[in-house]
């Protein structure tokens, strides 16, 4: 039984939870998170806070900063989580208990919250709130890193539920289109890209790559196989250096000359014109917007 004090709710979760599920093959979400620690940096403060801000789920929070700020794009979907929900959920992912965080999601689903709403308005602000707590010295580097790993576990746990949902006919009628998702050179463990992958799969796209994609493999892959779009995640400002050159290399290798390249990250959310400056075809502020932009731009290319 799980009590949600923020919503004044009590719910018993009935769906089977899989606390040990992991895309990385390790035995628990805590173990899955442990490899995320980057011990190579001599100055962890600036890289970590930029990573947290750049990899929230999704980038919507970059346009609407602050805990409790909710998306208006999908407010029509029904119930929306409150700031108190966000704080409670953040405490759970910091408490070394991924199963409890999954149970919290289960209880909210049972009370009528939509899975997409929870992805965009609970998980995303929770990641941002982790960054705020770290900035204020309320939790340390290891605690935040492990908590981000538990957020990844929650996404994996509810992946099947999310992919089976279809809000407002989101499934692309022209699927199956193919998209390759990759972090930019130098990026590591992109939570935001993990969310984007879920939205593309739910919309019926054939998705290759993801957070674990190695950037050196991108050019050979787009040369050998047909893709309609490539989505690139850039979470840290310093990784913008050399991005334009890498995109030119990708375009020179394309099997599909009409392929659409989309980029996402904090700098692109703050300054969308930067996408064109680095040679991309567009950007989006959240995961749902990325799917929409890819669909629109691919259709436009196909009609030319």
C-alpha cells in the first residue's frame, strides 16, 4: 500500500514491479546507476549541474524553470501533478528505493493520471529538483547520480505501459519511419535521450541507437542504412564545440540525402536559431515535440 500525501490519496499497487530490470544487464537500479559516476573530472561541480539541467526529462523544464512548473501543451490531458508530488517523488528516488518510486507512479496511474503526463510533469521536474537540491548542498554528487539512475529505472519499468498508450492519436500514420538517436560527441548517459526514444517508439517509428550510441558509429551507420531522421542530444555547453563539423561529416555520408537532423539540449531550448547555425534542420523543447518536428520535416522533404 502506498500513501501519496501530496495528492491526499491512498492506493494499493497491483501491477508487477521488476526492481531488478535494467537495460545494462546489471542486477539492480543502484548498480545500474553506479557506472554513471564520472571520476575523471577534477571539477565536478560545473559539469554535473550542466548535465542535470541538460538531461532532465524532457527539455521542457529549460523553457519553464522551477519546481512545480507544468507543461501547458498537454494540460488538456487531465490531472496534473503538483509541486508537492514532485518533491515527494524526488525524495523517493533519493531514498535508495526504486520500487517505491515505481509504486508512486502506479498509484498515480490508478488515480487517473495519464502516463504521458507523469513522464512530462513528474519525472522531468523531479530531475530538475535533484539539480536544485545538489546546488543547495542538500545532497551530494553520488546521491544525485544514483537518483538519476533510479529515474532511468522508472522509465524502463513503465516503458511497456507508455508505448501502449496513444494520446490524441500520436501514432504516426506513415510509420514505419526510421530514426537514429545519439548523444553528441563527449556526451554521457543522456536521460533526455532515453525519454525521446520512448516517444518515438510509441509513435510507431523504427528507432535505432539511443543513450548508449557511440558517436563514431553514426557516419558508417547512416552510410550503410536508410534513415529518415537523426536526433542528437547535447546536454553540456562545451560539447557544442565541433558539433557543426560533425554534422557536416554526417551529411556527407548519408545514404538518404533528404535525411532530417534534429538537435536538442539546453542551449537549443534557450536559442532555437542555434540549431540552424550548427547545420541541423530543427530542434524541439521536449520529447513529444521532437517526434512532431521529425514527422513534419520528413513529410516536407518527401513532398519536394
